[in-house]
C-alpha cells in the first residue's frame, strides 16, 4: 500500500471505492502524521476520536454500496466555521471555550457528503491578518523552508493553519475563508491550490463574520481537480443566508481536462507593480506562454482603478469588522472579564480589552473611525464608490476576455516576525487579491514554480461571477504545464 497521506483527494476517493484501503485506515494514517507534526501548530482544536468515528460510518456506507461523494476523506475545518459541540474560537481569546450548538452550512454540507473532520485549523484572529501571526493560539508554521536556512516561515493568512495542514500532507483538503486573499495568499505561500468562489456561491451562515460583504468560504487542496471536487460539496443555496445565490451547483469536476483553445486570457498591466520580485514577473510570463501554447489567445487589458483597491479595502473591511465584532461583549458567550462591582460598560471594556488582540483592536478602531460622524462620507462612502469602479473595470474587461491571469502574491513566504511590526508592509501582501473580493468575483491560486530559495510561488486566475467552471478548466491547464510536484522537506518529524 502506498503512503496514504500522499494521495490526492481524487485518488483517495477512488482507492476507497476500490477497497484498496478503508476510511479508518486512511484517517488513521493522517492522524499519525498529525501527531508527529506538533511543531507546525496547525490546529486550535484536534478531534481524532470524532474523526475515527466518522470514518467508521463512512466504511459502513462504502461496504453497503451507498457511498457519499466525499465519504472517508479526511479534511481540516478552519476554526471560523461553527461546528456543533466542537470548540470554535476564530483563534481569539474572546471565544476560547465556545462550543456552538449548531453547524455552519458549509461544514454541514461536507459532513453530509461524508467528509471526515480531523479538527479545527488555526488562523489569524477573526481572520484579520496575512501571516497567521495574530492568532491567540500561536502562529502556524509553514512546512516549507528556504534552502540552507532554518528560519521559520509564515504559512500566509488568514487561513494559515489550513494551508500548512494540506501542504504538509496532514489532510487531503481543508476549508478556508477569503475576505481579501485569505485563501489564495496562503495557498501560494505553501504550494497548494486555493479557490475563492464567487460571493454567494457558498453560504456564509455559521461562519464567524469578519467583513460580511467580502467574506467567502472556499476549498484548499493539493490539486485543481481536488478543489473542484470539494467545491461541488461546499457550495449550495441556503435560505439562512440572504446573500446565497439560488442556482444549481455545477459539476465542477467535469471541467477538468477540457480544451481551452479559443479562450481569451486577459493580462492586466496594472498588476506589474513596483517592488514585485523578478522571479514572480518571470513566472507570470511563463504562465502566459503556457496558456498561449495551449491555444488560448492572450489579450492585454487595463483595470485602471486597481491602485485604489487596497486603500478602499482597508476602509470597508474594518468598517464592517467594527460592526460585526460589537457582539462580543462578555454577556452572552465567550470570555467575561468583570467583578461584582463592575457596571455593564466596564464589563464590556475589560472583556474586549483582554479578549481581542492588537490587530483586531487596530481594525476595530479604524472601522469605528471611518464610520463616525464627519468621516463617514469622506472615507466609507468614497471607498464604496471606488469599489463600484473596480467592479466596473472587471465588467468591462470580461466583455473582451474569459479569464484573467496575474501573480497571486508580490513575494514568497517570509519569516516569522519579519513584517509583524509594519502593518502597511503586511497589508501589501494582499495587493493582487483584494480586487477580487471587492468585485465579488471568483479567483484561484495555482502553485506554478519555486523561487531561487526553493519556496513556492503561485499564479492567480480571476473569472466572471459564477463562472468557476472556466477557472477549473484553465487552472488545470496551468497546473499540467507547470508540473509542480515539489513538496516541503519534512523537518518536523515523522513520515510525510
């Protein structure tokens, strides 16, 4: 039997149905790998007993011929998704110990299709961050290292625990959420595939909110086909979420291997930013050549309002965060810091001061400021107008092209602490990704090469709203052309 943790999700599904191994064996192999990988700090809450119980249920269905689409496949669930009876913290002290009495729609969809939850993965606190360093439970560690250098690297954020878990072969896939790049950027940093679906494709119900008009759940996997398979289960219409699209979920996996001849791929000049590393520029050019060689037509396009995207995002997202995080007050659930002499205002103040980390406080303060009297029009309303212009730029571009190719990030993964004292430098990690969230479009990051220090680099494809099919089709072509089969050298112990 091959090393079960090296299988793709598709190969594991096929092996289970061929009875080459059982779901319990597959799950146990991943649990054993996880238990050797404590140095990566991928989990906030690890649930091995629950995983084995669900794997046994999958084996019963597999044996009876009633297998579900994801039966027996071990996955991680980002600790932003509420899970019934299992601690859900958003990696924040203020929610430590909170066990919801309900399940998020996305994690319920995965469970309904037979996926096996290994545990709740680490993230930046309330998904606010680009490195996983703002987690109350400590940073997840990127399994990749620079050649000849033992410096610990960040796995990206906010879905850093999920990206590290999948890259280290500790799970076949994981859920992430993407508000400004929080699936795609960590995917690029760890050499995996990360898809941010169209806003409304996956229900947001039961996901701890950061910025409600931007947040979207998506899959993180090792192959494009695995991402297609996982999204088919994650996506659904949900009456509990008013922003959920009422439309059938396509068979995304059917797009894998289709011809892309005749498709038009846009290359936006505005993404050639100052300070982008030459290796990323070179990889982007290589990606253009791969698509041209596959028969696609390359079209130069312009997205003129791109330069305003990052400042607009860092007004809109904190504004929505300041509203969403007002509910954490120490009264109903989670942390409470008070004594018997405190009045209600003191209870709020002490609980929030102790419960929230520095980055969350920073964003709440920014958001409260831009929503305040006298500044609302100057900042928030203006940012919303910029958002409309950015969406219009994409609308104009998609009259000429079928998809857009860009880099995912302006740099490879960086070391722990290298940017944590410089919020602006940290925010610039999202320069290529935030436009997609502002416009509500789908985007996918595909591992496409290594830099000179042996670290993975990603290419991003952006599609029309609710046209994830084209992203899977074109993404598979990029994946095949890149032939990316590198994986991190196992320094954390145990068999990878």
